């Protein structure tokens, strides 16, 4: 079915937060120029004298959030700095004025006296505990946890591996934005508005109603709007004025609280001479910036051994505070670095034993499903088949003879965390209207809803439409996140359709006094009357789909990637040429949507392997304050993508589907890394890959 949900976007009619008609005040945040400093005095007299409104941490109500299974940074620190700043760009005050230019001019007049402190710029410095990000903790290790399964097999052969995955940014094409009103109504591109409205209401002490708007991308980053909305809501109420705030790109890079994970691995691999891995011992140091908790280091608990049947595992993670922009829940929310690390293990061990990259994987693959690992239950899959299909591509492997590097990587990823998702469904003006409680982000969920309702009811897609509803009106809803919508959208839609048919059937029985059957959009009575569903205006149902698995995650997609790279003759740098993906999404609801999502996620993986990274100066200052500095690639920097769908239906989901929004990232990064290693003969232990690797000894 053709995607109609993007037609308005292509025509420039997306109706994003900055497009909403608005009359009111505008907000600008005053931010720290230093990564670490004490605030001695904040002078706002001139701002107030010139008519500006000022909101600082002294005006805040803040009830601390709780640590949970969320992959983002929990609301554990004040959303405005008080007495001390802990990262460059940290918001200190909100300046409010009648137009955005005046607000910016007034913000420049705020005079703050600082006592500059030595910044903690990396994990190595942090572990010395000579300078503390949070003095009250007396350590920069703010949280640690160890997971153990089986017994580490001391006595087997051992391999040590040190790896590093760099900090990155989700960089949605549309930055954060919100329009807030004194009564607590908020129009925003925030992700999971129902969930965030409840969280913000708790921490801010004010009832918040979030109205979801189309978001120009998110993949986790726009969960991190919560602290900003908390400040805006309280300021709007205090001054009794509406406030509009739109984040700049530099603000996003400096202080979005949504950067991707920065992870240092120390890994010990235990194995037998034939290549069978008998144990994995991970020590992970997660740089979580100026925050007290972030869950991305623990999402790998759902794929500790990836697609491999390794049962003796120890995974010890330490969360380390530094003076950096806190991380959020960027695409994959912590699993891409783990996938990349597992595949580095496989390639390194293959080289150590002198066997092929494919043989080491075959030796260790999970080979029967369902497979209960010590830490999760893998529902279905066939990684051997995906690998076999990849190995059959002689057209690619033969390119090695022409000077290309060829890389291989395989993976799985946890999708469909236990939870709920609700929808409302109404017959109105001759159409079936699906009402969802989350912001459209571009993944095609509205298209999926239309397609499923059309299929389930047997009516033309033209008779189905999708609307968003505010957090007060919405049934329980989380929306996209955790690769869950292929399951939760399908379950919620299926249940709502069945409920709608049931309610209308009961109404007809009551009116006609006889049984009725439903088929292809029509309710058919015993006497042959055919009543089309579109005629029952005003009928509305609510359905909440509940999905609870034995473990946190239920459905596991699998993938195998082949990457092809070469040396670019013009620049002398490594150029990705092709990325071929074999992926098992379970039963695909829409194959074209699957391919779109896999291409998008794979592009991020390629980019993280070759281009993107936060960079810091000697004093902890951020050097990557624009997209050019940061290294965001253009389309010309990316390879040709080929996506091949190889389904094994899940026995545990409504339609057999699995979520695939996040799996492409880590496996693509791993395949590219493998290909560069193949091309250069250099051992690669960190990403993004050093651009000078071709010229170093």
C-alpha cells in the first residue's frame, strides 16, 4: 500500500511545533560557558529593568524522579543549575520577553560570576576522583551493577580486548521545541507525551497536558525534553504568560541531554582451541556526563551474548560522571556498542585461531529456537541461514581481489519490551478514525495503522484516517521506543477493530432483533441486509493492548550485514561503497517500511563507525558545536544499501512481527569496522575509526 502519511511533509505542510500559530512570549535559556564552575552570583537587574522576565533555580519546584529501566537519563538532577554548573551549555536561567530577538538580547545581559573549576573530561580522569562532578557522592562512580550467569571457565584459553565507542548525537532534523500555557497545556514534539506528561507532572508539581505534534525525527532524543518542559511550565505559571521555546542546533549539541552512549570496554574472552567460546567477562565504563544515572549500559542485558549460545557471562557496568552533556536514549539505547563489541570479539578470535570470520560465527551461533539463554528467551530466528545467504554473495566477496575491503557482522537486538499501548477508534463522517496518543516521528506508524485497519475491516484505505490526541484524552500510550510498535501497534489496532465490530454488532442485534455477521466492511443480517461500517457514525471504542513476556524483551530480530569499502582516490580516505543487509523482522507488516527503517538505522551505524563523534578540548570545552565540526555525513558519504528480508515469524506476538528500528545500527557499524580492518590490515579497537589509519604504522 502506498504511503500517504508523507504527502503533507513532502508538500511542506508538516505542521511542526514552530509552524503552530502563536501569540505570546518567547524563552531563551542562559547557559554555562564552562564545563565545570561554581556560580557565585547571578545579576539580572538590567534584564528586569528592560522588561524581561527571569526564572532561575530558586524559582523551581523539583521532586526528584526515580531510577528505572528507562534507557534515558532519569530526572534526578535540577533542570536549572544551582550553585554549580557541570557541563558546557547547562541551563542556568530562562529569560522571557515579547519577541525572540528581545529575549536573546536580554539573555546576553545576564551577568554571572563564576569560579572556574577543573573539568572531568573522561573516564580515566573521573576514576582518579581528584575532581568530583557531584561532591556530595564523594566519587565519580555514581552507580554500578554486575550481572552474572553460569561460571566463568578459568582454565580455558583467554583473549583480552580493550574497546571504545565514542559519544555521539541523535541530531534529529528538527530540534526540541515547546509552546506552553499557564494552565499546564503544552504543545511539543516530545516523544511519548502520555508518559512524559505524567513524569513532568510529578517532578514539577504542576498538572501537565501534552498535546503531541509531528516531530521531525527523534529515535529517543526527544524523551530528553522533559527537564526543559518542566522549567517552561513552571515559568509560564509563575508569570501567567504563554511561552514558546525552540532549541538551536548548537544548544542541541551542547546540552540536549540526549547524546548517545560513550562506552569503554575491558573484555576477557574464554574459548577452546576449536573456536567455541566458553565464557565472556565484560567490564564496562559508561561515561554518563553530568548525570546521576543512565540506563543505556544495562539494555545489553537483553542480548549479552547476542546471537551466540554462550552461557557463562559476567557483565559489570560502572556509570561514571564527567563534565559532559548527559546522554539520553539515542537509537538502540545502548545496544549498538555491545553488538559492535561482540563482533569485534568474533573477528579478533577468528584471526587469533587462523579460521574464517564465518566459521567462528557458525561455531557459536544459536541453532535452535525458541532458545532460552540465561538472561532472556529468544523467540525465533535462523542466524545460520542469514549468514549462508551472505556468504553466497560471490559478487561481493570477489571484490576483495580488486582492492576492496569486505566486512561481515551478525547480530540480534531486544525488541518489544513488556508494556501496554492503547488506541481509540471512532466512526466519524463515513470514515474509521484511529486516535493515537503519541507524536508522529516519521517511521510510518500512521501508515501502518491505516493499513492494518483496512486489512482487518476489509475496507479501502481511503476510509481510514489517523489523529493524535492529547495526554489527558489518550489511553495508556508510550508510542515508538524500544522497537515496540510492530507488535504494540498491531495488537492495539487488532483489539480495537474487534471491539468496534462487537459494539456495532450488538447495536444491530438490538435494533433488528437478529444475529449479524461481519465481512469486508459490511454487517450482514439474516434477511440479507448489508450495512456498511461507515454508516455507524458516533460509535467509539477504546482498546489497550497488554503484552507481558517472561523476560523484559519478547521478540528478537536477527541480521547479517556485508560491508564493502575502498580507498577514495580523490581524498585518500576510506569510502563505504555498499552495505548489504539480510534481516529477519519476523512477519513484516509492510516490507517497504521495514526496508526504509533498516536503511535509516544502517546509515547511522555507518556514520558512527566512520564520521560522527563529540570532541573536546584540553579544558573540557566542546569543539563540535556545529554539524560541520561534529562530522554528520552527507548522502554522498554513505554507501549504497541493499536490504533483503528473510522472515521467521515470532510465536509470541499478535502478527508474528518483531521490531527492527534499532537492530541495524550496531551491526552496520560492526560490518564497516570489519571491512576497514580487512582493507587496511590494521587492528581497530575504537570508533569512529581514525581517519589517519591508512597512513600510520
